[in-house]
């Protein structure tokens, strides 16, 4: 519980949420690049008329995308826990606390959608 009665505590928590938001996006983007790089290498191979097999790059990329989605969801839960410990005086009047949460949840859902896309085809 915070005893500072200072809105800077809230803004620090919000900056932390947004930092985790960027981290989750970076993890998902890195996973997408790894997964697609495996496809690119398969196309460059001399025997590219073979059926595409899901190799190591597919699974590593998938893990990164899922890690990003889980990070976005988990950081949202952590942020909500911090908000529950703050006093009303620490949150500026009229300031909406939902946009960061909504953004993270959308990113988490999109990470899961991207994972499903990976499984459906190339």
C-alpha cells in the first residue's frame, strides 16, 4: 500500500505497464521474424518443392509469440493489482486508467490469433 499520496506513483506504474507493452510487442515481432525466416530459408533451399515441414524456427518463433502474449496479459494483471493498492488521491481526477489495460489485452489476443495463424498454414 502506498502512503505517499502522490500521483507520481500511479504514473510510474503506468510507465511500467507501457514498458511491458513494448516488451511484449518486441517478443511477438521477434517470434514472427524467426518463424518467417524459417520459411524463407526453406524457399532458398535447392529442393524447395518438398512439402514444408515445421522446423525449429517455427517452434522457436511460436514460443516467442506466445511469450509476448503471456507477458502482455500478465503485466495487465500486475498493473491492476498495483492500482488496487493506490488511494484515490494518487490517481488524478478524470484520468482514465483503462487505455493501457485495453491495449495490453488487445495485444495479448492478437498474439494468440497470430499463433493460430501459424498453425493454419504458411
